């Protein structure tokens, strides 16, 4: 559709906003506006839509958003029924920083993404934390740190919470998982999440866990490492029988070749006395740079509540590999494509809400078939009609 005339814009608005009650625009309209009524010039949904459109089309900071919107006032002004004067960059900072509660924004945007057909059905939930480096004051070492629960197979952040300066992820992880329905789900996390209480919480919620084990659980790490260590045979004595199952997977791409060998065992369950443990595993990773020949090797250990029948070595190897999707699929995209860490933000509320909008952009683009974020943003920047469709057309509701 050509947006060159106000008549076309008005017709499209009536068709897209008034009738499509499950559009992203409508979800923004459900947000609770925390601003005082006095002096309010723009609706909260208008600011959120403009910020999302600007981000979708390549702008990441409030100043760039304001300039991008100004350059498209002929289309966006009539479409959103904006006054002659469009929002300045400080308006975006104030509204996104104090005008909407972070949890409110997260819940509505997650609900929107999960309303897509087939969304939210994957079983693996990865939990991991990320510090927003742009919020670290000069001379300090701490900024806003967010712990996220993420569906790697779908690119959807189910929930993220702030880890306060006096807390750590061990304290916040139970709060995050308590807000989620874990029935039939598998929670996977790094070694910091390998805690007895968290494992028991997941089992009680009818879910399963996969944890990595490192030096923060020294005895557990030593026991599993010893079990998988090469056994020395003493003459006259039979070796200890073991039930090892092994799966090997090789991937090539991005100038490297990676070989992952995962070995499982169920014979340590009673000895470890860990809540719900059903298997332990050893993961050996061998990476070779195909250009230089440089080789790196790594061995990590872990445990899971998934039985050998529910997750053989082959499946467990795949699930563990999916976990890295929270780094490569979410954190890396937010840092490199959406420039999250490069943007200075002194307002913690603004930082958290901007991170939530970044999560929305990642999920929205992935759900529409894109895999390379910069390419998608260039497309939407050059084709505003397609970007507007993502905002104003209805979601494909799950049947």
C-alpha cells in the first residue's frame, strides 16, 4: 500500500487499529500509564509504538528514535493521530523510564509474542544473567543486571528480573521460576544456578532441570569428574562396571569446526544425594579454527533430573547445545545488533524497559522468519509498510 496520501493512511489506520484487537498496538494500549495526567501530550501506546518502530528500523537510542520519527512525520503523524509537534528524545527517556512499570511492559509483550501460532510450546527454558554495561557509572563496577528466562528455540524472553546490588542470581532465580508454569518444561542454567533448593523447586513444580557443575560446588564437581576419569586397572581386580552412553556431534561454520562428545551415567544418583538427580554427564568440546589450525579443548560436567529413558545421550547433547542460544541468540544480538551496552543510560527504569524492547525486537524478527537481525532491520527501514504491519496487524492467535 502506498502511504503517500493522508486518505490512504486514515483508511489503513481504521482497518489496522480499530478492528485488529490483538495487534501489538492494542497490547501497548493495555499498559498502565504511571504519568500524571497534567501536561500529558502523548499517549503511552503512541510512544511505545514509535520507539518500537524506530528500533525495528535501525535506531537504538532515544535521540536516534526522535530523529527517525521526525523524518517520517508525514506517515506516522496521521497514522497515530499525533499533534503537529512530535516527541523529542527527552520525551522518550521520560516516558520509557518512568511512564510504565518494567514488569507491566514485560508481561504484555511476552503475552503478545506467546499469542503467535505455535509460540511457547518449546520445552527448554534457559536462564542466564546479563549486565547492561551502559548503566555502569564512571569509576564503578556494577550496573543494572538482569536475569532472564528465555526460550532458545523461539527467541522469546518469558520474564526478566533485576538482580539488585545486594543480591545475586541465586536469590533472584527462584523468584523468576516461581512466576512461570514449569509443568513439562526443562530448565537449564549455568553453574551459578546449580543449587539444591532451586532443583527441589523445579521438581516440585513438575519440571526438570539440567545444570552445569563447576567449582562453586567443589565436592559435587570432584565426584562427577572422578566418575568419568580414565580408570587405572589393578592386576587381579575387575574394573568397576559403568553404564556410559555417548553421543558425538560435529558442526562446521563461521571458520571453525566443533566436536561435542557427551557421555552420561545413572549410577551416581544415590551417592550424590541431590534432589531429583537422574543422570550425570561429561561434555567434551573440541574446537578447531579452520583457518589457523588452532585447537581448543574444554571439559565440563553436569547433572539432570531427566532419566536416561526421557533423555538419552543424543537428546541431552542437543538440549545442552540449545542452552548456548541465550548467549548467541539473545545477549549477542542485543549487544552487537541492538548496541545495548554502547548506550549510556543513568535511569535504571529506562535501561530495563529498553532491554525489554530489545527482547521484543529479537522475538518479533525471529518469529517472522529472519535469522540475521541487521538484515531484517535494513529491510524494515527501507519498507515501512512491512514494519507497520508488525505493529498494527493482529497476532495469529494459537488455536
